C-alpha cells in the first residue's frame, strides 16, 4: 500500500514538475540549436528581404512621385499654362510647389532660345533668377519674391552660363516627353552637388521647353540612411547605369571613377549590377561576410538600381538575441538533469505515456474527425477518382475534393477524409483500383502539385491510415499564408469554407475576402 501511495505521489507531483523542467530546458535548447544551425540561412534572407523591400518601396515611391509631378508640369506647358515671361505667375505656381516638397532645392525652366527661369530659397527668402542671352553672354536678373504679388529686383549679373548646355537640358532634348535623371554635377547657382530630374516638351512659340527639379546631394542622401536599429554598418546604394553614377548616404560619384583595384563593397556591388546579378548573394570582404540584395526600379526611364548590403553579423544579431546561450556548467547540469528525468520516467513507467501524450496517432485523429462529423473543418469523400454512379474514373471527382483542400487552405484549415461516405461510414479506397497505397498517395500528390501548386505542399499533410479492414486517406490542411487558387486548365478558382461545404467566390467577392483577411495573411507570413 505504501509503494502504491509513493508511486501515486510520484505520478501526481514529481512527474508534472519534471515534465515542466525537462520540457523547458530541452525544448529551449532544441529550438535554439535548430534555429541557429538550420534556420540561420532562411532567417538572414528573410531579414534582408524585409529590409530591402521597405527601402525599395520608400525610394520607388519618391521616384514615382517626382516623375508624376514632372508629367503634370509637362502637361501644363503643353496647354500654355507656363510662360517664361510671367515671373509672378510662375512664382505663384512653384513657390506653393516647393513649400510642400522638402527634397527639391530649386525649379528651373528654359527654352531653346536660352531664356531661363530659376526659383530657389536662400536665407529664408524666395529668389527668382531670370536669365536671357545677350551679345556679352547671359544676363541674369535676380528678384526677391514676397507673396502674393510683390516682386523686388535685387541685382543684375552677367555670366557665360548657358542653360541649354547643362546636363538636365541635354537629357530632356534627347528624350523629350519623359522624365530624365542627370548625373551628379555641381549646381550653377548654389555651387552644391546634386541631381536634376527634367522633362521636355515642344511649344509652338518657344520650340523645345524644359523643366528641371533640382535635388541636392545632401537631401537625397538623407533618404538613403538606414535605420540604425536594423543595421549600423549596412549600405544602401542607388546606382544609375544610364547616367553613370552611384549614391549612398555617405558617398557619391561616377561609376567610371571607381578604380579596378578597389575592393570596396561599392565596387563589388557595381560589378554585380553590370553583370545583371540581382539575386540575394553573399560577399566576402576580408573577415567580413555581407549579404546583399539587388533590385531594379519600375521607372524604366530612371535607369536606377538599388543595392542593399548588410554585414551578416548584424542580421544574425536578431537571431542570436533569441538563442539560449548556456555555459559549460549549465550544459552539464542540463545533460545530467535530462538523463535523470528520462531515467525516472522510465522507472515509473511514464515514458510511454508521456510520449503518447505529445503525439496523437493518425488513427485516433481519423476517429476523432469521424466522431466530429462534417462541418467547417471536416469533410468526407468516398473516392479519390472513381465516380460511383458511372463506375468510371471522373475528373469531376478529383476536382471535388481538391476544391475542399483549397477551401481549407483559404479558411481556417481542416481535414479531408477520403474513403468515408457522407454518413460517416468507412468505405475505404478499394473502389479507386490503385495497385497499392503508395500509388494512391503519389496520384494525390501529383494532383495537388498540378491543380494547387507544389509551393503549398508544406500546408498539406497526406497520410494513408489503415482502419481494418479498410484504408482511409487523411489530408490535413493548415491555414495558408497566401491566397490559394484551384487551377483548372487556364482558369483559376478561389474557394473558402462556408459551413460544411466549399463555396466558390466571384472575382469581386475574392478581392473583398482577401482585403478583409489581409491582416491574417500578414501575420501568418510574418510567422512563416
């Protein structure tokens, strides 16, 4: 009786305590080791891809916004809403434009005759520079603008500056009608280094007219500064192969000026761009290993590529922070504790019981689904391919259960049992006439790859379960991280679960469903 009480006490007190301690230590160590040695590569790629996507969208949005504003200015010019002689009218338009665009340091307009209008800000004042060609070069008149109408003349200068010879004008002349990016050059008025994005159009009276938006190098480089919480030494590089220059938050220059002997990260990235290598890659520089991502922007006329390079050690820091770092003593204690734990469990006869508790056999899962019956997360099908009414294999039978698989993936997951009729009676898969279970499973796998896609195989778990004397196919589906479609020929269909059935959504319903569940997809993708 005493032994029985001792055993009962051990089972009720010692066993739960040991399970908690052993589970904590062993699982934490296993997860840490697996995460570091097996998940390191995918974790680093995901970290880099996420950072690259964020920076890419930020810069790409700016490019599109700049190009869009230039196209608006071009259309205004074509509709004769821009007149170089109307300084007040131009000031009203472009002062308002400049106030809302911190990245621009100046707006310039010029025509084929050499007449020019330039607006910029100096010491908190708006200055307009009006340039016209003369016998002694170019004459520039400077005005201070005080909105809404006051225009005060400041001074008159002469110079050999010809706007028609500037890079921004030449680019627009060669490519009329589309935004063009200049190389890095020194601005005439401010003497600062920068870039001008320009666009040209034809005027009946003036011939070619060009508008340019000046972006100082310093302002542009602020955009390329990476979040120090993500990386302190990472490099974001913009490369314009058309204009032949590159930019980073700290450096800028012409591609041609990079010496062939230079072994810097910039040199290597430029080389990869020129070789059209745009996949995530590793770069070794001395003892440092860098991961890089190369992307092209959608604005074809910009000629820009983005290169992101981050030291592997910085990307891995997020992984390392989550790892379990035991010292030698802790490892020894954990090993001894694990041995004692399993020895005690074995002596008490609890090892088998504990093992069974953490993994329910497939046959028990099938019986649980049968007891549960058809519903939002369970469905029964009698056969894999045979139409029991015609007695012949039918594609419609295969598509019927494939629709259920797609619906489970797009909803909250679920289980499909093939070899079970609508009443929940096990009929097996013998009617399908497969030579053996392996042939049946291979057929099912091929159908899933063909009509759903192999990329979703990690969400679909297929198993043949023997329930004497029959065999049931168990297909368990997890909730997918992305919308899943059923491919039928050239068509694609979208299904979700609606009660005990799979419902096909129209295109508008599908868009609404995906939009309503976008947070779910985002959360699942982040966990994946």
